[in-house]
């Protein structure tokens, strides 16, 4: 075997054998929902790989050129160099289109699995001390993923993404005091500018990904240091870990999941067309206003913000010296409140419940009806905003006026979360009382939650 | 298990060869995606099957079961090491001098760091010009001819119900985009103070929606309403383009126009108020 000499060679220079043997024997608790975070990581790897490939062909420039590539309908059309290079890499670079589509799909799945991962951590109380710290890192990663998705989508400089950036411009303008300076600082002047593409490019391929890599490393290092949580069950306590070892069981499982995730993204990228920019045409400053667009939809993770803009009644605060424009409420206030509360939740909960203990055993959603109710309320709130983001499409499907749909959603966005909260909380309580258990749950009857053991060191807890 | 895994890996191998063949033959997106998925999926399935087998029926004698229990060490350090950290910091602090001297110099350091931070903020200004009046003005001036594709528009060319997107001369910057609509002059009911802005029922409004700045692209002649496709704000063309439904709160600004001696549509001035989406000091007179 070659492995032993190599290990000896390495250990002579680096040391660290005790760490590696401990790492190989490390135990990972097993539950399907613990794999969600891994899928996020694998999507990120795919994003970096395909993004790098695309970077070899993409020209991040807003200068005007005339198209003469192989897509006949756009021959002779004026467009930005960025849009042209996106067309070229779709039609004239071999394997370019499949790479671009895999990249786009990976971005959608990246954010989607992040949200599901977050929901799992939320509903099982996985964010409680000591993992409240990592929750903050995770929420930041979600914000960055959404921002970078939006930047990447806008880079192609097609008509549809141009509309998205236009909305982003208005939301920036709506920020009190700083708005116009923020917008002019981001775009290099009054929107739309030629600087937009190169600026978004450096943010999309360097600045934001670098921060993501840094925080992802912190996120994983903290998981490694604090070790996984586990669900309660026979033989599982706050002070042990029941599961499979890193080598080989966990490594095989994780490796398998990696390949299956990438396989799924490749299949989507090959078979499911996404963002056919050639059908939208180029975004050309000014002249883009002459093109009629309707049913313009952003990527799914921006849909709730668009919905919030659409649902906001036509109010705005206007005084002689200060204006709070209408998009402020849907575009600035709603996301700020949402993410602010998301960041603060672990600390708010600890304060409400006076819970200062460390937790390694997860709760099932029914174990904490109030929290699960909040989760359901937030999910339904999000769902209504998301659907409201396509009120025009829904109006077309159901053949009613968009205003009626909007009026309905305005009611639902208040009523549905309240109902979801009450209903879910009640359901959780009844499930608790019934003693019904999921069929496949390992471990059989659950022991009564143990009282938190006294900290032997006293005084150093917190 | 062995047989299924071997089949999966064989499919993977064949798909990889197929992928190379497709690429050499000129590429085909669907085939590339499917073959790549088969390559990766085959390996994934094989790894999964093998991993699932651990601790199962084929367990070698003496091998441990798949599921094991390990200790979870307490996270916090003992009181001793914690105290050591504090003591080490103190030791360094003492080495830096007496308490009052440290505090004295410390303040200077804090001031210097603050000043550096402040100075480092200034280059942010280079990222974009100060907005100044840019949000309050467009390229329209007194006498600017309304053009389509650079050609001036003759008032006589617009019948009742016609709608055009026009720009001032050769300037096609977005904030100048304007919709020119001919309506029945008798039905026109503009706000006071706009007399003479709409010769013969020819009205010109900013095309940039006052909600978030999308082009107000759809004109419904039957209702005389302009509709923004982004968030469904509608504006009543006959009544100064005031918002009728949707999230927009402000009327589309109206461009005062007239018709010059040669019959072309020209502006009387720039818009009198900022066009497009709002901003915090919009109502302040500069």
C-alpha cells in the first residue's frame, strides 16, 4: 500500500496524526434532514465550477455592440457586449449552454435547499445555545446567496433582468437619507448606466463569493467544533452522539449525495430550459422602455419581495422635507424586519423562556407548539407574498381582475398567518397529547426529557 | 449489492464515453446534460449502495456495528484555562506599562484609528457622482422636438387613440421616455394650471412609472388608462394620469408640449417635477 509511506512523509512535516485519526472515527448522527445543509454545500461547489467555466467566455462590459452571431433573429441588433457574450456562450461555445443552465439551476436549488435547511433548524430548535452563533452565520449566508443570485441574474443584461435591476434601483432610492447616494454609488450614476455590468460582475464573481466562502468555512468549522445535534431516542442523551463514523459510512453517504446532487443539477441543466435570454431581447438604456413586457417574473427567491411591492396599498408618506416612497414599505421595511427578526429569534426565544442552557438534543416540531406555529405563520406569510408576486399571471389564469386578486391577498397576508399559527399550535398540542409517533422514527418510546445536568464547573455557563 | 453497484458504474463509464462522443460530434445541450447526469448519478448510486451495506449482512467478523455511540465532550473550557487567558492578557497589558500610561496612549490610538476609518470612507464617493439634481431633470428642454427613432413627430400623424413613445431629439436616455397620446380634447379634464399643455388633445406623460420606475407600457384605449406591466398600477390619461389602481401613489408627470410652425411636437420646458420612483427628499425644493 502506498498510503502508509505517504502518511508518514506528511506527518514527518506537518504532524497532526491524532487529529486525523480522531476525525476519521468521528460519529455523525443520522437523519435525512441533516443532509439538507450538505446539498447546499454541493450546490455551491457546482456554482463555483460552472461559474468559472462561464467566466472564461463572458464579457463583463456594457458597451454597445452589434450582434452577428449564429442566432438569426437577433442579427444586426444593437446590444451590450455582456448580452452578446451570453448569447455567444449559449449558441457558439460547445457545452456553454448546458453549463449556463446548470449554473442557473444550481443557484435556484442553492437558495431553495438553504431555506429548507433553515426551516429544519428552526422547527427542531437546532439554533438554541450553543448553536445560536452559527444561526447568525447561516442567516447571513442566506442573505448573501439571495444577493448574489440577483447579481448573477442581472449580469446578462437582457430585457427581463434589466426590469429587475430597475426595481432594485427604486428600492435603493427609497432608503431614507442615503437612497439616492446608494443608487448612484452602486450604478455609478443615474440608472441605467454602462458601469452596471462590470460592477455587478466583480461583486458577483469575487466580492460576494469570497465572503460566502469565508462564512461557509466558519459555518462548517462551528459544526465540526460543536458537533451535530441529534434527535431524542433510545440511548441518545445531551452528552453523547449516536450515529455512524465518518469513515467509511458517513463518507460514503456524503459522497453518494454529492454525486447524486450534481447529477440532478446536470439533468435539469440539460433538459429543463431556464432563463432563455435570447427570447427576451437585450436591455438597452432608454429604448428598452419602448419594448412591451408583461408577466415579468424574477427568480423564485425574489418573488416574495415583488409580491410585497404589489400588495402594498398606494400609500406613501409625503411632507415638505421628507418622503417615504411607497416601495420603502415592501422593498425596504418588509425584508429588514424579516431578516432582523430571523437574526434575533434565538436570542429572543432564550429571553422569553429564560433558557440559558446548552442543547444538543433536537426537539420535534410538536414538542414546541408555539415555535412551530410561528414557523407555519411565517411560511404562509411568505407563500402569500410569493403568490402575490404573480398576481397578474393568476388573474389571467382565473380570469379575474388583478385588483381582485390583490385585494384577496391583502386579506390573506394577515389572516392566513394568524390562522396557520393557531391551527398548527393546536395540531402540535393534540399530537403531543395523542402520543402518536412517526412510524419510522428510530429509538422507540422516548424517554422523558431529562432535567438539565448541573454544570460541574459552576459559574462559567453562559 | 455488488452487482447493482457494478451495473451503475458501468452505466457511468459508458455515459462518460458518450459524453466525449457528443462533444466531439459538435455538442448538444440535452444530450450533454443527460449523459453528465448518468455519469455522476451512476457513481452516486454505487457509493450509496456500498455505504448502505456497511454493518449489514456482509459484516466481517469482529467489525463494529454501523451505529455506534460516542462521548460528546463539554464545549466550554474549564475555569482554569479561562482564567489563564485573562491572566495572559493582563501580563501583556502590564508589559505595556502602567495603567494611566496605557489609557493615555490608548485614547490616541483610538482617535488615530477613527480618523483613518473616516478618511478611508471618502473614496466611496468616487463610486458615483453626488445625485445633485440628476433625479429632478430629464433631457427635455424648451423647444426639444419629440422624436421616434431620431425622426421628429408631426402632430397631424397622430389620430385619436394613437400612442407613441418619444424622446427629446437624439437623446434616448431612459428618464426622458415619454408617452404621447391623442385623446378626444372634449373629454380631457386636466388639473388646473395646465392650460395649453395639451394642444388638440395631444397629451404627453412620463413613461417611467412613479411606483418603481418600470415603463408604463400598455395603453387601453377603451378606458383611456395606462397600465404598468410590472406591478399593475393604472393611470387615468384623461385626468392628468392620476393613479387609479395598483401601488402607485403619484400621477405620471405631464410634459407641457406645443406644436411648432412646421407642425412638429415640441416641449415647452422640462417636466416640472421629478419623474419616476420617489426618493426621500423628493418634495424638497432644491
